[in-house]
C-alpha cells in the first residue's frame, strides 16, 4: 500500500474544506507547492491517494451522522427476475 503523508493529507483536507469544488489540477498544483515530493505522483495517483480518501471519509461520516441508507423492502433481486423469466422457480 502506498505511503500517505499525513501533513499532505491535512493540507488537502483543509483545501477541500475551504473550496469543495476546487479542480483536481488546481489542488494538485497547490499541494506541489506545499510539498514538492507530491510532484513525483501523477495526477491520477495523487487523486487516489489524497482527495478521494478525504472525500470518502467525509461521505462515511455524513452517512453515519444521518443514520445510514435504507434499502427497499422486498425488492426482487436480479437472479430472481432472471429465473422467473426462464420459467424457473424464484
């Protein structure tokens, strides 16, 4: 698993908190100025390692705060629908 620099993670988290709609390119450039070692990562690697992780944590925290998601009761699954279409028992 790639190593994550906690200082960079904090920087990215703060930057996203200030401007949640910041473009990846802009965030990448800001972070490279903060820590030049980030420049060795491609934009894709940077995004996977830092901004996506921050966003994932926020989404999980919001989900836990709201009580999670609800599933529809008794909705047939795909396998059941396929077997019913073939004439098999559900």
